[in-house]
C-alpha cells in the first residue's frame, strides 16, 4: 500500500492521508489527532513542492514511515564463543536510492529493513520532528 503523511512545520503536527488530497471533493486530510485538516494547498503535488510540509512515505512495514526513529537490538555468536554478543541501535528511517530500499540510519552504520526484521525485535520510539533528542542519546 502506498501512503504518505506530511509534517506541517507551521502547525507542528502530522497530516495523514495526504495521498487523497489530490481530490478536494473526495479527499480527507487528517491531523494525527483525528481532526480533518484545513489546508491551503488544493492538491498532493503542492505538498511535495511546498516548504511548509515535509512529506514522508509509508515503508510497508508495520506503521513505519520515513522519518520515524527506531530502536532495535542485534545478537550474534562469534565462532566457538558461547557468550552471545549484543548491540543496541537507534536511528531514523530514510529511503536510500543506492540501495533502492528503506534503511535505518544509525551512528554506527546503515541497516536495511531485511536486517532489521532478522534482529531481536524493534520499536518505534518517535520521529525526527517531535523527538529529535532521541537521536542524540
């Protein structure tokens, strides 16, 4: 499913279902609090070409969008060592055209969604607009 949301920099809130905004008769753009938004751009193309909004695409995995901050752990064994090695990672979701896929960009590297789902669980911690401090921890 192809879905988009947009961060409204003016009102500091997310708009959902913006893919429906191309048709102002049938489309309903809603803020994340569920209220129908009043917006001054009559079509989806204006969301893409407007400095007021940051458009983020749904990744297809759970309810994860570009711009979300994820926390996940990885565990592995090295050769004959019986003690597993563990790491925790926090990073933001982005699309990288070189990989032609969504990734989680962390300080210690870039992890594909295939790696993410094979690790020991993950959770959405927030997003880069309302929780930027999570990336600094």
